[in-house]
C-alpha cells in the first residue's frame, strides 16, 4: 500500500514539474500577480478609410486621425475628388 501512495505522489510531482516547465513566462508572471495590463486606448476613426485604430497608433495631420502614414499623405474623404 505504501508503494502505491509513493508511486502516486511521484507521478503527481512529475506531472506538476512537466506542466510548469512547459508554461510560458507570460503565463507564469500572470499567475504570480504581475502588474495589470494597461487599459485599452481610445479608438479614433481614420479620415481616409474609416478604420478604427487606437489613438496612440494613429497618424495625426491637421487635427484629423489616420490609420497609416500612407492614408495621412492621401488625405481624408473630403480631400478626394
């Protein structure tokens, strides 16, 4: 009976070690209680194509927001003929 208990404890420890070794660093830091992720930034609409992007990633020209540098160069809807 003691052999069975020791065998089960050994198998359980082995499974725990294997799962822990395959766990990514990000998952491990979340489990420990790392800093919370920042909140999502406000979304703005591209004046050229209408796609919504986070304000921090948007290109701004003349007070208008664009999803990419190319769209900022092309201009907004009212700039097109």
